């Protein structure tokens, strides 16, 4: 039995390596997507274009403006002299944020009897970016207030917020995003490879030849599944290597709980890919079926938006998504150093999903063979 499966494995890998399209799918897109997501996908803002509208022209207002100019998150691209310029700057997307310092700013600041107001005008069309930029602006104003109070020996605020972030001290979004890319690209490559395996045989006319061999349906299914498992493991290992070496994401935990999660995740995903491949007649159908699964799986995984923010019904639907559990394993091992025992609650759903999907794939495979 195992010699026949071994021969089928050799044939599968030769088909993958000889086919230019298959080689490109395995090598080109994952590397390209790794660098695109690693560098382009970030929640951090740098060089946000801002404009300054200073009606006060005092030492105090210039000090505040210098703090905005010195902040790495902001880049002054425009100086506003008249109120009429504000609407044009925001409407034409010349700036994301305008700092408006009123003409009585220094007087109110020195009197200490009324608040010295600073107006922040934001382009709210991209609400997420606007909120992040507003948070940076509030940080600059808070530092200005504390420094002013110290210089003029004024009582500091009775409560001062001190922030300490666990697991990601500098709150770098890359530490959150790049481990997720391991799951995302492993999902894409594994599903596509397995979804095209049987469809490729049918399209090339070699599937009938496979049926007249001594191989049983179970052996053919195993022979189609193992290459996907090996390729998924290699893909995940390469991306993790790049995450640690190139993107400098710390791997706090050990390798064992990470690779247990990879094996179980790829096992679950292979079943889905083989189900798609069993139903597809052509490679085009297999590719469309793969993306029909991949897109909702990524959206419902918590990769970009927290699952807790989704409606309750959608949260329940994510329980059948293997990528949801794998992302928790990846980020838990990379950033928190979680052990096998702590991740057991993420392992067993992957086992159940894998058993169900492999069983359904086997049933569909036998049904489509005869």
C-alpha cells in the first residue's frame, strides 16, 4: 500500500514542479504577498500631511507648532493664513489634519483662568485613519501641557496616565500583522494546491489512467493529501523564518506548539481543498472554488477586524473557520510564548474540522470516481 502511495507522491510532485503555472503559484505569489503585507499592511501612521493655522503668533503657539513638526507621525505640508483655505485643504485631500490655534491662545494659557483651546480639524472620510491621527495629536497636546505645567510651576493634573503595553512594548502593528500573514499565505497556497490536484488530472485526461491502476480510492486520496501537507509545512516554515529574520518579529514561545498548530491547520485545510477539487471538473473551477472559500475565511478569521466586534451570529459562524484558531496559535506563540497545554483549546477544534473535511472529501471523491 505505502509503496503505491509513495509512487503517487512522486508523480504529484513531478506534476507540480514540471508545470510552470504550478511552480509560479508555489513560489511567486507567496513571496510577493509576504513583502506587500509585511510593509504595506500597517496600523501605524507616519508622515501624516498636516496644515497649521496659527492666529496667535506667540512664543507659546510656536512651541506647540514645533512639537507637531518634530513628531515623526506628522509632516507639515501647508501653512494656512486665512479661514477660507481650510475647506479647500480638506476637500481636495491636501492634508488629513489641520491644527488651528486661536488668536487668544497664549493669553488664555497665561491667565490660567480659562482653557486655552486648540482646534483639530480632520478629514473623516477614512474614519480609522482619522482616529489614529487624532490619537497622535492628543499625545502631542498632552506632552505640551505637562511641559508647560512644569516650566511655570503649576500643579500637574491629579491623575496621570502611564501606559505599559505587554507582549508588544512599542505597539508595533507589524508584530501583530506578520504572524497573521503566516496563516494567511499558508491557507492560500495549501487550498490552491489541493483544490487543483484532482481537477488538473481531469483536465489533462490522466484521471482515467489513475483509475485503472491498483490504487484504491483511499490510497489516491492520501496520495493527493500528503503533498499539500508537505507544501503547507514548507510554506509556513519559510514565512516564519522571514518573519523572524527579515521583519524582526520576536518568537517568544517554542517551536513545538507552533508546529503542532501548523500540522493541524494544514490537515484541516487540506480536507477543504480536496472537497473543492473533487467537485471541480477544470482547474479554473478549482481556482474559483478555492477563492470562494479563502475570501470569507480571511474576513471571518480576526486577521483584520476583531471577532468580538462582529455580530453574535457571525461570531458563531467563525467557529467553523480553521484560520480563526490558527491565528490565535500563531500570535500566542510568537508574542505571548504560550505552551501546548495553553493552546489545547485551539488544537482540538482543528482536529474536529480536519476529520470532518477529510471525511467529506473522501465521500465526494469516491462518489465522483464511479
